[in-house]
C-alpha cells in the first residue's frame, strides 16, 4: 500500500514539475474548443447546441494525447523495469499510475470545463452537466487509453497508431457522456439512465484497463 | 492427434497440404449449390429481386463477427498456452475478417440504396459493423507497424481480447445511441419468420462461406509460415555476410 502511495506521489510530482507536461492537455483542450467556432461559424445558438459534443470531443482528444507519455518516460529512464520487477502486483502498479495520471491530466480538464462552457455560450445547467459527465467519464478514457499506452511502450511506437487502436474503444464513453449531457440540457430522457451507464463504463474500464496494460507490459517488455 | 501436435510448423504444413484440396472442393461445391438455390429463390413480394443480396450479405456479416471470435481464441493461445501457431492464425485471420466485414458493408449499402433510398444510414447495425471494420484495420496496422512478428503477436493478442470484451459494449451503446436519435426508421425483414424458400439457401450459403473462410485461413496460415521461414533465412544470410 505504501509502495502504491509512493508511486502515485512520485508520478504526480513528476507530472506537475517542469518538463512534466500535465497541464499541456488543458492548453490543448482550450485550443481545440477555440478552433471550433472558426470551423462552424460564430453563431452562438449553434455553438450552444453543439457545445457538449465539442467539449467531449476536445476532452477525448486531450486525454488521448497526454496518455502517450504514461509509460514511455518511465521506460526511457529505466524505472518501468523496476516497477515490473518489484513485489507489488503489476496490475495494481498500473492502476496507481493511471490514477496519478488522471489526477494530473484528467481532473484539470474537468476543472477547465466551466470556463470553456462560457466560450460556447452554455448556461449554468449545461456547463454543470458536461462537467459532471466529464468527471464520471474521463477515468474511463484514462483507463482504456492506458492499454494503448502500454502497447505503445512495448512496440516503441506511439502517436497515430495508438490513436487508431484506442479511439474505437472509447466510442461507448463518448456516446453516453454526450447523451447524459444532452438529456440534462434538453430532455426528454432522464439524466439518470445514461449517467449511470457512463459510471458503469468507468468502473468496468477500471477493472479491465490495468489487467490488459499489465498483460501487455509483462509479455511485451524484454 | 491433438492441438499440441500441430505446434510443429512442418507437421502443420504437411497436414494442411493434405486437407486443403478437399476443403477447397467442398467449398466450391457448396457455394455452387448455394448460389444456384439463391438464384432460383422466389422474389420477395415487397423487395422484388433485391432480396437475393441477402444470400451474400448475411453470410458476410456472420463471418465478420465469427472471424473476430477465431482471432480471440488464437490470442488466448498466444498469451496463455504460447502455442507457436496461434499468432500465425491470428495474423492470417485479420485481413480475411476485414474483407468479410467490408463486403458486408458494401452489399448492405447496395441493398440499402433501393430499399431505404440511401447508400448509408446511421443505423445501429451498420454503425457497429463499421466500427468493427475500423478495429480490423487498426489491428492490421498494428501487425504491419512492428518488424518482429512475435513482439507484434503479443501486442495484437492483448488488443484482440480487449476488443472482444468491448465489442458487445460498443454494440449495445450504438443501439442505445441509435434509438435516441432516430426511432425505428429502418425497414427490416420479418426477423426470424423467414420463409423456408429463403432459409434453406441462406443456411447453405452460410455454411459455404464458413468453409470458404476455413480454406482461405489455412492457406493464409501456410503462406505466413513460409513467409517467416524466408524472413529468418534472409536474416541468417545477412548475418553471415556481415560476419
């Protein structure tokens, strides 16, 4: 337990200090959202309608891009070998790393959502709904994306290939995240049903993600 | 004769060389019977002759999912039992599965044009088959991205199994998404109340396509084994030259 806590503390510290790049994800999120009005036009009514979808897509891409480094930096300086050889089960270590990554890179996206909601002319309820769904959904993105990150480090390939592999797996999260936000804003469906499914998806990925990532690390590293 | 006996590639090559002609012959005969029966199947009272697309479309759609199942079993073989031929089987199946999925999408869209008036509809089934196609392509890209086949095999095995777990979730969520956006605009055949005149040719075609897959898969596995032998011979030659 102390080993896992130490791992989380270490990852958080590395992510937040110079060269960690945890907040670059937020910057990317902001840039994507700012680009949208240039693509669809500065029509505020349209932006309000598309708002939740734009925010969700931005958060999806931002969390995908930051995941690239989840295992890569540790692999380069050799600490990943120490983690795999340590007595802590690799699955738990992977889960701890993903949790630290979510705290450093996923949570800031949720915090930034209200500000970006202002840019997209979302009202209070809509902004709160999107922020809440992102809070419930981004863990699923981190934990499924972790599988891609583990594959990336064992194959020495990152970038586009991992995006192509991981993005189809995140379709359910996107569907239910946007559906729950839309349900809260316009109805007619209840907010509860899609939101609970979104939470369920997060919980499932919490279980599957560490196991799959640990399996690919165990079989892939040499 | 158990699965472990096949672990020797040479024995597998010898056995598959003996089986392959019979399999190919059975495939051709069944395909001929199936095509003949479906060509002479009665026209549907509503859809006319276009209903014959079904005899090609449904077997392709069935195989698009079946092949992922075969790849999942092969991936288990790679990760759990370390069977030497399992990753060959998984690698050889991916392009075939992608082709079946593509044909299912293509025939479906050609069928959709006269029936629904559009080539593409964001219908739940079409969408989830499209996602399946994307996942096949991603898997093939993964196989192509890494030179060392055994390293690529383990990564692809993990991804295949994760995909197998995720496919039902994706299917379910796309169904949900679809009913949310456009309630029941798609006309469907009468479900399982298919008339016998259609059912028998369809079953024959399904069996014929499955045999076709088995034949193609065995042949592709043989090719893959030979390709790997060529590769290792070339590497040996190169290292001898270097020395």
